């Protein structure tokens, strides 16, 4: 009788061990599949966003471009140098220009009926002043130089502003992110872009703060890095 009980106990331990190993293998494979799907989705969205932002007709066709045009380094009251609506990011000033103030998050709608779609896709955007040569303005930061140029209506003020776009894809405990960096090239605008700007300047979607803008500027985002 005792021998039978011992054998049954050993068999039960063996069965439970097999179940545990099988579950761990299944969980590992599921995580690997989720990670692969996240990476594929993030890369696909990153490339799609690059194509949209850098397109020659972005001013007419891209909602992302329109939102950035009305909110990045907005031209409002020339005495306002704090960029309160959408502050630039400065890691050396976490209280006024840290992630809490400078990062903007957007959650993308997804088709829940499609199999394999990630659980959540979001985009984080922030912008930084143009990279400047310290020798050109001793003792001044890039942000101070930008503020002074805008206050003086310098046509070159916004040229080479940096835009950072982080694509974040999450499924379960797995997360994958890609950061793209763009630089802004400013030139003289054309009639098509002027018409596009005129149609969105009073839009609560693209210009919720009612910011002003320079209609003579033509904006072109150039992709410079993906990591």
C-alpha cells in the first residue's frame, strides 16, 4: 500500500513538472511572438510617419504636419519667452522644460478585430531648439538665442529646430520603442502652403491654443536619425 502511494506521488510530481515546463515554454514563446509583433509594428509606423512628415505635399495631406506647424515654436506674444503652450525640452531644466512639460503623448486608435494587433500604440513627441555654435553667442543657451530671434522677427529663427518622435508599442509586459529625429528646414512659402495654413489656423484640432504663425515660412521636416 505504501509503495503504491509513493509511486503515485512520484508520478504526480512528474506530471506537474511537465505541466510547469510546458507552461514556461508557452509563456516564453508568447513573449517572443509579442516582442516580434511589437518591433514590426513600431518599425512600420515609424517609417509611415517619416513618409508622411517628409512628403512634399505634407501641408495639405498630413494631420501630423498641420499640428506641428501650429504648435512647435509657435509665434504668439513676442514677450512670451517661456513657451508655455508647448515648451521645448531641456534636460538641464527639468522643472520648466522636463519631460512632464515638454513631452506630448498621442494614443493611436487600433482595429481590435485584426488578429495580432498590438494592445497599445502611442507616440511621444518633443522638440528642442536648433543646435548652435557656442562661439556665436557666448554665455547664451540655444533656447535664449531662439527666443531672441523670434522676438526680433528673424526669418531664420526656427530653422533647424529638432523634432523627436518616439513610437511606443506595448503588448502585455512587452514594450518596444523607436525614436526618430527630424530637423526643420525653413524657406519661403508657396501659395499651396499658405492656403493650407489659412484653412487650419482657427481649427481647434490643429491649433487648440489659437497660436499665431508666420505665413511667409515654408516648413520642411527632414529625417536625420532613427534609433
